[in-house]
C-alpha cells in the first residue's frame, strides 16, 4: 500500500519523529501519522501492509545534528559557545538551547537548519519506499537560510547619531594603532547601517569620493553578527545606490584576515587590482 507525502503529512512526520515517547506509524490508507498505542486496538488483520514505521530518529540523531550545525557555524564566537555546550557532558541539549536563546539570529538559523536536514532525511526515507513501489524519486528544494536571517535586520542610510558607533566598531576591528575612522570621514550619502529588530547597531559600510571614484573605506560588522550575510547585504545596498546614478568606479581594500569576503566581491563583479604586503620591524 502506498501514500502521498503531502506538506501536511511531512510536517506531522517531523513533529512525531521528535516525540521520543510515542510509537508512530504512517497509516497508508488514511495518509496520516498515528500513535500505535492509541490506534492498535481498533485495527483488523491488514496491519502489515497498511502501516509503515517512521524514519529512525532518537536523541543520538539530534545530538549529531547539533554537532554538525555547531561545526559549520561561520561566526567563531557563537561556534565556540555551541561547541563548549556540546562538550560539557551532562545537560548538553539544555546548554545548547541556552546558548541559542541568547542569540536570536543564530537560533533562527538552527531551527531552519534542523527542519531542512530532518526534511532531507524524510525525503531520503520516502524515496526508498518509492523505489520499492517502482516509482520515480521526488526532489527536495531547501530554503535559503541567509535570506531568512536577514529578515531580522534593517538596512538604511547612516545618520549623524550612528557615526560614533561606527567609529567605535572601526577601532574594535582595526585596533587602536590603525588609521582612524572619524565622524568626519563617513559620508552619509554613500554609507549604510545594519541594525537588528531591537534597534541595535550591527554594522555599517562607508564610502567616500576620491580621485579614482568611490572608495569603500570601511565595511565592518560586530563580532556577534558575523557569518549571517550582513556584510554582503550592506555591500548590495551600497551598490544599488551607486548603480542608480549611472557609470561608476568603486575601489575597496580588503584586510588579509577578511580574505574570505573576496568571494562576495568577485560575485558582484569586482576584480582584484593589487595585493599589498607589509613588514614591520621592532
């Protein structure tokens, strides 16, 4: 007996997989998930063909999923906090959730990651059944998590009251001995701010006109919001503003420690022009 994996049924399967107390099955005749303990007394003799057990999923499966999420998390601060929580021995599930509860953007990524990976597991299981039934496998389109997280941020032109926070973030990123970014060299017409849903300053991009065109003199994101696509979104806001004005030329120096961001620049059409090396003697 076969069944169709509808969106509603898929959601019920995911919910039941995480319930470690019940014994759940697919009722192929009705196309629903049932708890065997509540249902078995009403059954006849056709149970072997009519009911199919759900994909295997236990606490070990959930722990491995958390390990994968933590290991792949791009923000080093949050990744370290998650790894510490998972290595504490007892109470790892609660510790993991506590870390995420303090990081709403990371928590949203976790829920999206968990749902996507569990859906992938269900699709793999269902395709195995379809193969037994002689049917073609179905595909799976994962949700774009970057866009999901960026919904929690707002992007707007910088205001005078934002400039002290931008200068302070620059000192945090570059150190006290680096060339300063002051409120005087942040041009409002070509600078944008990212802020959280709670109006917290999360990062900014600043660009100035010089003899070569437009020079991006800063693109910086607070440590706790890195790895969420905020820097790329700020760059896109600047590019949209500049492109609306017609022809343009943009230059950006990329610090060595931010070399990974070069992939974002290349995808947006930037070309490398110079690599700068320095040697400092004591």
